[in-house]
C-alpha cells in the first residue's frame, strides 16, 4: 500500500488485538441496508463487503493469501468467521450467505453451495497505483477532536448520520509501548464519494463532535502541513546538531597577559597552597589553572581574564610573592613565549575534552534509548493550535482506499 509520509504496519483483519487502521464497513461505508434485509443482515453485508473492498484488500496480506490459495479466488465463509468483527455480528455461516443474496452492490459473489465467497469477477479490485492514490486523497478529509475512547461504530454512525456519501473512515492509532496495544489518536481520515462533499465537510463552520469543535483539513492539505512541520523539526535538529558539533570543535580562545611564570618553589608545596596565597593577595582574581606538580621548582599561573596576570604582578613589590617561608619570583609571559605556552595549554585542553567525550559516549547511548522510550510513551499527547493549523506528533499517516 502506498504511503505518503510514514509506513504504517501491515495488519490483517484476523488480528486478535485492535487493528491498527482497520475500518469495517459498518464503521466506514455509507451503503444503506437493502430494503428487504433486516438490520442484522445489513450489518453482515457491510462487514463482508468491507473485507472484500479496496480499502481492506490493498493491505490485508492474510485475506489476499486466502484468495490466492484458490485458483478462482473463493474464500470459505468458515475462514471469514475467524475474523473478530464478523464473529461479533454472527457465527452462522448460513445466515451470512442468505444476507449477501440480498446485497445490491454486486461486490461479492456467493458460491453455488453457499459455503464460499469471492470478490465478483465483474467487479475486479482496481490497481492501486500513484494515480489511484492521488484520486482517493483528493476526496479524503482529515478531522481531529474525537474522544480517545471512541468506538468505530459510534464514529461511523456519526458520519453516516450527518454527511452524505461517506465511503470509508479510518481511525488513526499509535502503538503504546507501556500497554503494548494500539490506541486511538483522536483523529480520523474520511473518504467521501466526491471531492466536493469532502470540501463541504472541511469548510463547515463550527462543526462539533459533542462539545469539542473538530479540527479539519483536506487530506492533501494535512499532509502538506505535516511536511512543513517535519521540515521545521528537522531544521531545528540540524541546527542543534551543528551547534553541538561547533561546541566540540570550537577553538578555545585563551586570554592574553594572563599567564604568570613563577620560580623558587621548594619542599612539598601544592597547587592549593599556591592558589590560597594568590587569592589572599587579590581575591577578585579567578585562576583558570595552575600548571604545576608537587615537587616541581617552577610553574605557571593562568588566569581566566585578559590582563589579570599583568595586574597581579603589578601589585607585587619587586615581582616577588611570599609563600610560607619561600619567596617566589614571578614574571609575565609575553610575545612568542606566551604564544607557545598558550598553544600547548590549548592542545592539552582539547585532548582532555576528547577523553571526556569518549567516556560519555556509552552513557549517551543509554540516555538516547530512554529518550526514544519516553517519546513513544507520549505519542498520545497531540498538540492542537488554531483551526487553520494541525499538529500531531509521531503518527503513521496512510492513504485511505475504499470500495
């Protein structure tokens, strides 16, 4: 089946759970019950004709397989009675055959022994190609605003009672990873017999379902809105990724006149001893790093702001600093000496950053998994805006096909 944005899971009507986008004809067809048929017989006719209709057969691998098992395309009624929706209506194969004899659509043919059904040879399944997809999309509308606990029968009853020639309704669902079932998103696609009918539905002022006004679009317009939204999201992701990459690769600019060389260290002086003494002299300064290891005779103080090193030395008498019983000699790194030192410091900083990034990669994979899980769990929280803009996240949008 052709999709326009995302590929929806292939689902068969015999599925034991809620079908992803299954719509039986009671749910979607506007065909009236034949005058000589009871309501029960009408329900049977609509359900069977849904199974053999274009909407279902284009995506139902199971039923297509059963049709292909017989050279003439016959499917035993007993097989159809394994389908939950039909079984909920009746389990009487004889009643099914009798009901279909009253159908006026000419879609389904009954075998002579009344035990098998097939799509009538005079009404073959149309080829579902790009042309057909576009034709169906042109007369399909989108609507959102239905309660999340809505039932298909109720929705179809609403459309059939209030609008003309509704051929098919598709409940749009998402997979809830917590409960492991498909849940209704609160939005549907509605296939009308003619485009004009779909347009009338979309343009109708103040259309409500219950107390809530329905957000509506033509399907092709809805897809365009979603395409633009996706493009904006992709642009934001791309910009964020570029920003993150820029942060990783960004050249760190170290301030000038901020590196002070010192000598005269003896004994077990530590970095903390040096830091404490510098801040006693000038608490307003910020030390970026002390390039020194215990046991060294000399080292460098690198301040965070430009000219801080120069300012620090200028406050010292004779460029000397007392530290415990020692007297350190200080000098400001300038010119080529400063450039060489900053280049080495910068390279060390980049290597340290790379080591941190490598260490965090494993954690990042775990966090991304949790982010995806949370995103899947939140799929039912669709966002709504003004009537001329539709917003829904993470949905699988599928072109509707119908008999």
